[in-house]
């Protein structure tokens, strides 16, 4: 058996302009040369060390299923040093916050941003547990 290594996440996009605005303008992703697959142009963006590919959906566009209700992938997550500061930064860049910074355990704080087509982007902070002071 060969070793696996991660290559990309592939999405359907209803609108390349909205996708670029969010992942490049708001999230500071990098536009890479497009990929031509099966004679169709696919948008290619690098973000946080991850390669994201976007295929344009055929019309008519189905109504996106909200992230918390969809089957399969509903969000992608990026580690951040400070969830509250990162959330505020991206909100200042124009992102809409779906779920504000929340402590999900004694070591994880995360928030979720709304991305195009019903997807979410998680900003996840992993920290040492807070010790009780007596």
C-alpha cells in the first residue's frame, strides 16, 4: 500500500466571482493558474496550505443546503493562534460570522464564517486547558 498525501478539496460553485471575492479578497487566498479538466475551467485557490478547486455548477443552480444541514462536507477548518482576533479580522474584511467564537471543550475554541454556496470556514484555536484557581 502506498502512503497517502493530501492534494485538494473540490467544490461546486454557483458563481466564480463570489467564490473569488470570499476566498481571495476576504480570506487572503492566492489565485493559482486555473485547471482544465474535461474541457472545463476550474478555479484554483491556495488557502492556508490547502489547495481548493472549484467547478462551476450547471444551471439552474440548486438552492444551497445550509452548512449545518448538508450531507458530506459542510465546512473546512483552519488552525489559528487566537480565534477571537482571527474572527474579528475576517469580519472586518467582510466575512459574515455564522457562529461566533465558542468554547467547544477546555482546549478548543472555534468560530465559523459563512462562505459561498452554503459552506462554512471554521477558525479553530487549540489551547492548553485552563486550570482552576483556588
